[in-house]
C-alpha cells in the first residue's frame, strides 16, 4: 500500500554555500511545484541529513532530523519518492511526498487558510510517521 504524507522542511534561515537565500527561494516556490530530496551522508552535523531543493535547483532546507533517517532509509532501499512543494511556513516549508512512483497530490487546504488572520504556521496537517512495511 502506497502512502502520501506531508513533511516539514527546516533550516530556512541558514545560508547556502553558493550564497543563495533559502527564505527567498521558498517565497518563489508555488504549491505543486516539484522539489528534489537529496541524501547528504557526509553532512558533518547529521549523516542522515536529507536536503530539499526547489524546482530551480536551490536548496530550501532539510527534512527534520526525526524524519530524515526514515525517508533516507527508503531511498537507500530503492523506494521511489516524488515530492512537491506544499506551502511556506514560519519555520521553513512543508512538502508533500508520494512513494513507489505515485505522483504526490496536495491535500485540501485547512479551513483556516481562508482566514487571513491565521499565522503562517497554522497548518498542523503533517502526517504521522508510519512504520516501514
């Protein structure tokens, strides 16, 4: 059974090596635009790090340390993961991932999305972690 889930992207305030600005790139991302996940096994802070790149090839951040080992394990085991940009948040962004060759689909917008007074991080629809099959 294949699943889709939303994943938090963090580290938006850190500069990229090429001096590009992650926050600015997140502002350019549109919901549904493809993003790429790239393992960074030589990352000095976290060998399980999974970098997230926009459709323009600019890094927008990393998957959270809680999710990166699980997603990275699936990648190493040959599971195909496709991802799209879902939305910007106060902490970075949310992406939507689908497994086993499926195309990710944006979830319905939360009811508070129509309320312009809702904070940027009002989305709490990040899916739970499921055990490996």
